[in-house]
């Protein structure tokens, strides 16, 4: 993540929830944690779509300790699916880390995975492969067409809520009953 112009309306450290009207099937039922949102575009990680690979398998492939870790690895999104991302609270300093929020950092270097494998990593973390990205103005356009619902992020949902409960938990945080959604979301 590069330094960029931050909009006063940035949705950094917010959740995006796919509305039933989002046309892209890759994001059906998705909850995305936005790590970056500026005038230049946005970057987020899906946090509720686990892949068919566990963290221990990835650590083994990288010749690291921790092959026994039976923890989910998430599809962060369709962009660069071979690239790894780790969301975690502040604590140890890792090589390639960006601050998303006071309570959430994003690390893309291998050292955090090595730390996790040796049980010396962050106590709470979420590992994703790939990311969801939007070019300049694209997310705003999708928000305007009712494709996404948004709310400020909660680290409780991010780190402590089981993945299968995150979609409903975020909807509850927003105050939405999925059964009451209409195609006129956000319009008076």
C-alpha cells in the first residue's frame, strides 16, 4: 500500500457487505474488510470465504514450522491470488507492515508467517490469499448502485467471530434484516 491522497470520506477500516443486488457472483455473500480507500481506489480482503487449504499446508509449502496448524486461509479476492496478506493487531514489528487502523495492521512479508508457525506471531490474525481491488471511482460507483452496504469495522468480528457467522454479524452491526432489503437501499 502506497501513501496516497486520503479522502475525508474514506472507508478504510470499514466492512463492505455484498448486497443481494451485486451482480458479480465472486462476491455473493462476501464481507470485505477495507484496508485502503482513497481517491486513487480501494483495496480490501474478503474475510468470510475460506479456501480449500489450511494455514499449516501453506507453512509447509514455505518450509516453515507450523504444519499442524489447522486454521483457515481466506480468499481475499480475485486479484493476485498467489499473494499473501495477514491482518493482525499491533504488537511485534514485522518487515512489511502497513497500519490500517489503531487496532489493525496489514503485513505482507513472510516473517509474520514464520512467527505464527513458531507460535511467536500475533495472538490474533487472519491470513488471506489475493485481494479485492477497485480503481479510482469504481467503489463509489458500486456503492451508488447499491452493490455494497458499509459500516465501521469491528475487530471482534474480524478476529473473534467464526467465519461462517461474519456476514450475519456485520448485517446486525449495520442494523439490517436481510429479509427486509429492497432494491431501493440507500435511496429515499
